[in-house]
């Protein structure tokens, strides 16, 4: 997930497989300064980091924020992503200038943008983020299980307040209720209509379904969106609802 401020600061959230293509774009644009925020360090959120070409350039300066949750430091944990026998180039050999900040309760400013964090309900813990700038707000809550209490997680109402009034909420919406009840309760992801309920109660303007199960076809994703829109119509709620997709760009 890439976020740009009104002054064109580049903030990257997590480092999944999309980092490879993002790196190519950054090189094409001649951009070498970024802020990287990690929600957590499960494999699908870090596996793209070794393939982010700018980290091999001495021109690159990147501030890395994340919470190690008592398992070391961000620097030491990221070193494990690029160690033998999994990757041939060690993390310490990167030519870029990387600054690591262990931040479990983030509250920072980048230009006019304020970024704050909240613990999420996920195995091994994690963080969600709220971005606010010039009266606009974006809340990103992936890997957040709304119907299960993981160690370090918060209650449903806490997430409602964190997302209150956001112009855009992007939330984990991986499962149908049938999938969840049959097998995946406690795996760290939400039923899509529980995420929709959060969006409704928080009074957000736009709701993006995210972290959708990888086995869903495009038609099946369309069905999820249609069901959410049906629920919104039945409740008389004026909210834009859609599924997040690769290369989607949203301007607030």
C-alpha cells in the first residue's frame, strides 16, 4: 500500500510482493526517499523487501517503523528475511541508508500528515494505521480479526472509534461467515460483513474490502461487494463500498 501526502512524501505500508513493481516505479520516477511502515512481519508482509531495487542504491534513504512485539528489534527481524539459506544478499550488505524505529504506539508527522497506530487482533500481534491530513483521513486495518480476542488486540468498539468518520476505511475482509465458522476462526482475519458493520458504526464515507481470500475469483469478489451494497441499501446507509485491487488509486 502506497500513500502520498499533499507534498508528495512517499509512505509505504508493508512490503509484500508488490514491492518489486513499486521499486521499479520509484527508480523510473527518480525517487529515493521513503517512509516504510510495517503492520506486522508475517511472511506475506515482508517477502517483497529483498526485491525492492532501491534498497540496493546508495542514493536511497528509508525510515522504517514497526513494532517488534518483544521478539527482537525491527532491524534484527528484517535481517532474518534476507539470511541464508533463504536469500543470497544479507540485509547488512544493502547500500541504502536505512533508519529503524521500534514504535508500538506510533504518533508521527510527515509534512502535514499525522500518522497514528492501534493494536490489531492478529496472531503474533500487529498494528493498524490512521493517516490524517488537511481534514481528510484514511484508516488501514488489515489482518484484524473482529470476532476473536488475540493477545494484545482490542475490542470491536475500539476499532469503531479509531475509524470514526474516516473518509476511507480499508479493512480485512477475507472470509464469508461459512468459511469462518467451519475452519478459520482464530486465524487472524475477519468475516467481510463484520468489517462492513464496523464501517457502518464508524460512519466512514468509503469502505474498501481488503485481504480478500486468494481463492476467490473476480466474480466471487463481485458477489461480496454486491452483498455489502445490498446490506447498505437495506439499512439506508449512504456509503461507497468496493473491493481493493492491484493498481487502484484513490484520491482523498
